[in-house]
C-alpha cells in the first residue's frame, strides 16, 4: 500500500511536468503569446527540482535504513519530515521493520546466552574444533576432565596423552569410542561421541565425552558377582555328590574289620561310587577346560575379508549338517562388501550363533544370515531365527560365562563370541521375543 502511494506521488508529479511541457510547446509555436512560455518553463524546472528532492529524500531514507541494518544499529530513529503522508508512512513502516529486527536480535541473543550457559554447565565435556585442530569452544566439564584451564589446539593435549589426540582426530561422525587414559595422575575411562558440522567451507567436529570409570567399576563388579555365582553353582553341583559319596564309602569301610571279607554288596556299592566320582571329576575337568577356552582366544590376524567369501565359507560348513528341519537363507546387499577382520575367528563366531539358532528351533524353522551397510560406513551381519526365543529375565545373563538355558549347554559360546567381537573393535547386539525368535547383529 505504501509503495502504491509513493508510485502515485511520482506519477502525479511526472504527469504535471509532461502537461507543462506540452503547454510550453503550444505557447511557443501555436499561440500568439510565446512570452508566456517562460513562466511555464520555470514551473517545469521547479516541478523537476521538487521531484528530484522527493526522490532523493526517499533514497536517503532507504539508505539510512539499510545502512542501519547492515551495521546492526537497532536504535534507528527516523524523524518525521514534511514530505507528505506517503513519505511518513514509509518512514513508519521502516521503523516497524527495524523494531522487528531489533526484537529478533534480542531474542537470538537471549537464546545464545541460554545455549552458552547450558553448554558451559553441561554434565558432560563438550569440545568443538575445526579441521586444523583449532579449538572454538570447550566447556567447564571438558576442561576439568582434560585437566586444562583453556585450550587453543587439541595438539596441546599431546603432553597429556597422544592416544587421546589421535582419538579426537580420527573419530568419525556418529561413532562412540572408549579410551582409558590418565590426567593429572587420575585414571579415566572416557567415552567419546562425535558429531560433524559443516560451516562455510570448513568441517567442524563436536565431541561430547564423560568419565564412565565408576559405571564401569560397578558393571565389572556386577559381572564378577554373576560369574562367581555361576562358577559356585557349577562347582558345588560337581563337588556335592563327590563329598556325599566319599562320606558314604568312608562310613561303610569304617564298619569293616581289617580281617573281614568284603562282601559283594559292598564291592558293588564301591564300584558304583567310584564310577560316579570318575564321571563327576571328568565333568569338573571339562568345566575347567571350558574356562580355559575363555582365556585362550588368540589375537586376531586382521586382513581385508570379503563378506561374500566369509558367508560362502560358513555355507560350506552348513552343507555338512544333515538337519533337514531348518532352511538357511544367505543374502548380501553388495557383492563387494568387505571388512578388516580375522576369517577363522569370524567363522567361529558365525558358527556359534548359528548353532544357538539351531537349538532354538524345536521343529521346522528358518535361519536368515544377511549382510549389509548401515550408517554409511558400518557393515552389519545379522543372524535371525524363528525359534523359541529367550525369556526377558534371561536376556541380561546371556553373555555371562557358563550361563546357559540348555540342559547340555556349556554357556561359553556367546561369551567367546563377544570377546572375539571386542578384539575386532566391533559390536554385538542381541534382541529376542520369547516364543517368536531371536536376532543377533554383528556391527563392524
């Protein structure tokens, strides 16, 4: 509406000048009073001058407004001028727009102050730096954890721990890593997560990190308690019959004199007792041997391994299985998918997981082995079955050594599997619905 008024004002003044020009031409060439054309020419000059003044005033107003916006001058004060209602309406509109910009800036500044306060007082360390390693921001918790008063470049942390700097430089977006380090003679277990931000042409990393040593100590204690509970249960189950039989045999033979003849009944009881002792002893030896397997996992020999080759290897092993109840489905999204891993150890992992799936299928069923890329730079191998699944109360113990839900299970398969995955810096996740089936994900 304002711009229409301005347009109308300019059009009116131009029309007046055009009409005066026509009148001047008629007075000079078509009338008997050519001297009157001098007056009309003066009016043309005066009208043109006023039009220029009007346009210049508008331009000055616009320039003043845009210069104030450019220089962040929120206290803009455009005074009223006697230039007409349309000019004053334009001034009022600019003043209103400037007030909106002022309010937005105040609101943005308030949000910025609030965000800075939240970041500075966050319960986790927050660090941002660019591709050259120059630090833009580090909050109070971050400074406390890293033992610094201020930080200009992450390379300044080399004197604290070079592995920490290497982790900060190499960690990828969406990735989380745990590093054991020491700062000012204080042991830390830092869990570091990364987010990548692109500003203009530079890539920035935003790291959040915290010390989980206390949580790890609590988890380790809980794991030891579970392990001791399982070990105690297994050992007591093996030793209790031995103790009982030993007491029975000792009591029987204490009642026999040195010169007495041992009867067939006592001999039979002795043979049976010794047989039970032998069986229990062998069971205990097998149990100890299983424990030794957990401590003798070889260090992985890392090489580039084709996923297609790995699955073909496992598929060849399954052809030796005569169990026709189960249908196996192997699939891979990309034929050239590969990982850095130890083939022998990964074959062991997949075979362990497939055997667990086999035992979970009571009648006929299907086991699906699928490989794909997830989160752009991660490779996932999943093993799914439609077996009986695992009860919710048993899920928290599935990786505890010697815990098993099978009658003849050793309880070390999943423990060994998790150790092998950890030695590859990889993850294993398991989910199960009792009565429907289970799914295991191996993420490299």
